[in-house]
């Protein structure tokens, strides 16, 4: 999934520039090692400083140190200064006006070294490069510890003053104010001695953020009073503004395990000169920030001389890979690896007031593992090439969850093709000593052996080069000079989604695609893979993730951060531990959390700190301070769909006990659908605008473009009747939730926000239904013009799989109280009838999974023939309906059985009323039956004259007399002819007895 794409080679390009320059100036040949350039620094404007040793035309064969400048935007190189001596620069910076250069050299031949043989001495110099005759000044600073130099960059270049930071490791940080003056037309020189200002006393680690002009540093501070006082490490920050104005912004106590570093502790500096701080080989720490207020302190626990007990990381005896080892894990658990070790890292999420602890186990034992921490969008990427990559969802917008933990040992053996691709790329990417390769794009999978060997060559992590790169983070390999950019291979992501071992990883991959890439082409492919294992218990959870995550994404484009803090964004729990296992069942990684006690942050606003006039927007520190204060005053609680389900169930039970309310409207719609009237009379809610997705060219594409035309049952904007309670409850509870947590001035828009949230839910529910239908629907034999399929046609395997998908969709929407499209219920029930046997179908109906709608019942009466077995099935289905709706179906069916039902009902009602009368009156009425029969001819207007069967006529005359006695002022509703027809039909057709033998 995560790949490193080689975009250029800074060292090779600089070497080509040096060679071309030598050829143009006809310089004499020298040793090859002097032509190898070294990258030193990258300034805020993106310009890269590099150095190399070479002869000049004026040096008479003597080798001098050259300083060059590379412009990544224009792809140009130039020489900006030539020092008349050969020195080894380890740190260098140029001011914005390009008039001064500060540099640090390492030397062993001066007088101090004679007294201390074998000790490196760092010295600092300042050079005027725009003067007619270049002058180099020594700052008279010589130390055994590393010294980093860095000019401050103001928003506007100034030829009057420059400001230089001098970072003396384990000693202090000084700020030099250098006054400048103009000499001639272009010359700029120093006017007098720089004024110095001490910013920090003893520090043990620092990091310079050139983009935002910030200095992070680590000090040991005494906290507490008296006997309880303790000395503990703390991270602080200095923010610089125009004219070197600065503020101490924050102070964060370190609470994760951190070694106690003494001033006399041994230190070893790496050769990674393109480093944003002090290149301490024993300390791997970096601060990563985003403009939206995200602030993370990343630290890897390493085996260092600083550790008090000097013990190595946890080592375990090598475990057997099992009888069937994965081919991908063979290179990491080879026969030569006798021990394994654990890697622990910590991410202090200041914005969440939590610390994330990550632990990776079972790696081949090595003392050289050095993790790389960087941003990938708003995911924090922890990478050890060749072994694992963790994408941690730790941004300020979301509570931590859904981390993507990818390990080469957790990839199934069926991904051999991906592994082979990595080997091929490694061979293609090999080149000359400068790391040059072919002109083709070189991609290396982070989990491949090629990436492992790349990391082993450099013996250090890949250093970040362009933090603000719009196409992804870039890294610099100090060993080869190559620049690698992070790239996401979507084809590999799909394969990982299918073959990853842990369900949490699969859910995290889907969450990444839904909330970050928002590529509906990719989403469709993931669900295509998901449909190959429909019975999996993960399917409903992934559908729920789709519904909630896409609903949040739709809301995100319309509302501000204050409202989005209360909107759910995932179906999983937040701040919950996560782990990863190999296919052998061994736990290989885990993530846990611990609280952060306190954070001290400056109270000044951005306008007060920058001292600018006019309106000044909130910066990182303002957003972070407001967020932490809000968390301190009121705990973040997002809206929960579980509360909606609980209240919906309670309201449904209450309606069942107290009699159904609103049934009249539902019955009217049922009857209109039954009789063929397709007018949607139920409530409709306007859906949200269609969600946009992006293809590989970042062009906006609507999901409908990917899915095609919706089937007839999804065309419309109405919701199913059974979802109306959930919609009303969601709107009510969400409005109350907003009013509880929003500020008073923002509560007035709670109703409109809740209405929009419901519209987004409807849109995403319909979209998911359309997506699921698109996976199997086009393969079905009936046309798209059919609202419901013919119930008697044979079904197919594709249709049964579609029914299974819709069943899980129905369960997910019911569980999380998402509205269902109106036509879906009828279509889903029709699929159930076509794909389930009769008894199982009736069980689905009895348990409320399948609903008998008017459209479906009309289809039942039209498609199912009136054979003996099918008539019995019709009766079974109709008997599941409420009595009023069942009688409506009987009237529409008009089968003899329906007439018998209505005849029995009329007779039963009359006889029940008769039996309910006083006992004496009822007895007299029954004893006068013969009398009624004798006098039936005397009844004027009676229809009994047409009945030729005397026993039936006598009984009907008795019923008519009873009914007339109850309707003295109106006409009796008794239909005598209907009862006679039904009785005679029953006598002739259904009765098994020979009526000619009966004595009447």
C-alpha cells in the first residue's frame, strides 16, 4: 500500500553539475572523492545548500571547499561561494538576502585537539559573500559538541539586519543580531560586532521548523517543591516572528519512558547533515504539527548509553515459523537470526491530552533500527522500511481509532506477486555509486526486501525533505542522496483489504478510503471484494462504517469545526487499544493509550504575539489552546446512534401497547399500492446534494457516474414507513445533543443542522443500497424497468447473493437507525420470496425482517397462480397482515375462498350478537326458526324468494330477521344473495357428502 517513489537524486544531480562545471572551466583532474557533493541544509524558501571540494582556476591546484545552491522549483544549480581552504562543513545556513553565510566545520588539527587527541572540535564561522573581497569571521566558538547554525527568515528580506540562531548542543541556544550595511550597488557587509542574546540554557535535544520558524527543544526541569521535587524532561517551543521577535509558547512534561541524559554522557553524531536539529545517533525524537492544531511529539525508545541500566531492548529466543511459514516472512526470520527484539515508540498527542504507545514485537534483533516519523495527510506514519508501517489516525479532527497497522508478517502468502514486484523494483532501482537509476519511475514497497536493504545502506532513517509538499511527504536518503516521496498504491491497498489477517485492519483501510481519498471507484472495488464473502461477520460492521463515515464527510463540507466535533465519524470505539496478529496467531503489534497530565501554553493570541494591525486569524497555538480549554471544561461527546435505537424500541413498544397511531395513513398507502396506484403518499425528506468523489486525476466525479442509473425501486426521495420513527427520533435526539454542547449563540441553528444530518443519512443510505445492487443487480435476468421481479420465475445465484447483501444492509440500517429507501422494502421482500423456501420466508416475515407491503402483495396476487398449493401459500402470507389489510387483499384477490371468508364473517358476527342477547330472548328466537321459514313468503321485498333450497332459505331468513331487528331505522348491510351463492358453491364444490341422501 505505502510505497516510496524515487523522484530525484540530489547528490547525483549536484555531481552532474560539478562535472559539467569542471568541463566548462577546464579544471585539472583531481581525486574522485573530492567531487562527491554533500547536502547540508534546506532553507524556508526551499533552496538546498550543498558543498563539495574541488580546485579552482585561482587556487593553483589547491583544493578548496565550494558552496552551491539548488533551486528545486527551477531545477537549477549555482555556485554561491568558494572558501579558499579545504574544510569539512557539517552545518550551514544562508540569510534571506543572500549576503551572509554561517557554517560549522569539524576539525582535528587545531591546538585544542593536540591536548585532546581523537576529539572532534566544532567551530563556527560567518562569511560575507556579497563584499568585493570575501571576508570570513570566526565567532571564537570551539566545542566538542555539535553546533548547528540557522538564519531566521522574515516575511520580507532586509538589508539592514539579519538574525542567526546558534545551537550549542548540551550548552545553550544563542540569538545573534547582525547589523548590515550596503557597500556599492550590490555589496552588503556587517557594520559591527553582532549583538548576542541567550535564549535557552542547557538543552539536550532540539528541532528547527524552517517552514513556521519554530524551535523545539528538550530540557530537564525541576518540578514540585521540597522532598517531592523531581527533575524530569520537558519539551518547549519558541515561536519567532518578524525582526526576531519571539515568545515561549508551551511547556509539555514528558511522561513516557525517557532516558536520563547527563551532561557528561557519551554522544555520537551521525553523518545525516540534512537534519532539522542535532544529529544525535542515540536519540530519535521529532515534533510534528499541522496548521489545524494537531501537535504530536514522537519518540522511539532506543538502546543507548543514556539508559540507566544499560540493558538492551527485550530479546527473545527465535521462534519457529511453524510448519507452513509465509514466504514473505522468510527474509525477516532467517536461520541466521537467533534472537528477536521489540520496538517501542510513543506519540504524545498534545491536542488530545493522551500518549499513544506502540509496540512491535518479533523483529530480528538489531541495534540499528531507527523509525521514521512523518505526516501522510493527517495520518501520522511510523515506518521501518522492510518490516512495518503504521498509519495512526491521531489528527485533531478525530479521536484516535482506526489505525492501519501493516506488517510484512501479517500479509498472506497469496500476495507473492506484490513481493516479487518489490524485488523487481529493487533491481531496476539499482544504479551507479550516486544512486542514479533509469528514467522510469521507481516505486519501492515499504514492506518489501528492497526497502529493507535501502534502509540498511543508509544506516539511518529516511529524512523528511519537503514537509509541505502538496503531493505527499518527501524523504532524503543520506547514504545515496536520493529523494523518495510517499505514494499510495491503490491496487496493493485492495489486495491488503482482501488478505489482511485482522478485521480491525480491514475496517481501518475502508475508513481511510471513505474519509481521506473519497474515491468512489475504489470504494466500489472494495465492496466488490467484500461481496465475495457475504456471510462474513465483518460485512455489517463495514457497511455501518460506510454509512457513518460518508455521512460525516457530507456534513464536513457544510459545517464548521464546532458542529463537526459532535457528529459521529466512525462505527468503532475511540481511544481503544488495537493490536495486529500474524497468520500464525502471534501478536506482532499493539497500540495503547495513557493520559497526559498537564500542558502549559501561552495565553496570548496570534494578533498580540505578532503585533500586527488589522484582523489576524488564529494560528496553530490559538487553535490548540482553544481545543485544550474546551476539552478541560467539557468532555467531548459525539452523538451516539445507540441512544436512537434504544428510544425507537421503547416508542415502538409503547405504540403497540396503546394502539397503533398513524396507521390510517399507512393503510391508505398500502391500499393505494395494492390497487396499482404508485403515487408516493408517505413523507419525503429532501436528500443532501450528491457526494463528490475524486478519480486519480483529482477530477470531481459523482457516485452516480460510477454506479450508473439507479434501479426503479430506488428512484424517488421518500423513506420507508418503518423508518419514520427512527428519523423523528434521530432528529429530536440530535437537536437536543447540539443544544446541550453548542454555545448559546449557535443553538439557534440546531434544528437546521439536525435536518441536514437526516438528509445526509438518507443520501448515504440510498447510495449504499445502490452500490450493493450494482454489485449483483446488472447480472439478474429481469430488466431494470421492473419495479419488482416476477415472483414465479426461477431465481439465480447472483440474485440470492444480492438478497444476502440486502439482508445485511437492512440489519445495519436497523441497528444504527439509518432510514431505508421506500422502494427497498418491497424489493427486499420480493427477493426473499424468490430465494427462500416457503417456511423460511414465513419465518422472516414473522420476525419482522421482511415486510408485507402493498406493492409486494399486489405482486403476490398477480404472479402466484391459484393452484391448490399456491392458494394455500397466499392464505399463509395474507394471514400475516393486520385484519383490515388482509380483508383488503381478499377483496382484491376475489377468490372463492375470500368469498367464503366474508360469508363466514357476516354469519359469525350476527350469531355472536344473537348469543350476546339475553338468554330467554335468544332461546325464543331460535325456537321460532320454523315459524320464520313458514312466513318467509309473506316478507315483501325479500330476496329469499329466489332461493330454491328450503333449508338454506329458512336459515338466511332467520339471519335477515335478526339483522333487521338491529337496524330499525336503516337498511341492513346483510347481503343475502352473497351468502346464498357462497353456501351453494360450498355445497356443490367443496362438500364431500351426497346431499341427496340428507333428510331435510
